[in-house]
C-alpha cells in the first residue's frame, strides 16, 4: 500500500481538523473533545503541538463521532500555503 504524503505546497495542520470537530459537535474545549474521542487529554494536546501525529485509530474515531468522511478529515489536516506567506518569508 503506497504511503500518502502531504501535497507539495501544503503544511500539516492538525489544529484545523480538531477545531472543525469541536465546532461541528458544539464542544466547549479540547477536554470535551478528548472525552468524545475517548482518549486522554494529553493526546489532544500532543496532536495540537505537533508532537504526535493523527494516527489511523484516532482518525477512525474522529470519523465515527463527527460524520466527516475520512477524505474530509484528511483534507482538513492540510493547510495550503498562501502565496503571501512565501513572500513574507522572502522579505
């Protein structure tokens, strides 16, 4: 099975998917999200701080509780780089 990589010109941003689920489920915070996903609160914190990737198990759980498709969740994990971001770095 081929490994899927983040597309060129995109950044991995787990906060987008976490925030989308919190919004969709009308949760108050990450602690509530951890309860819904049935994971310890430090897991959500580590995902937010890019020290733990979103693995297959938690991705499936996100799909089950949010009704987002796996494809939608994966798309939410990627933030397209804006052209002005590159220009700001060059300046």
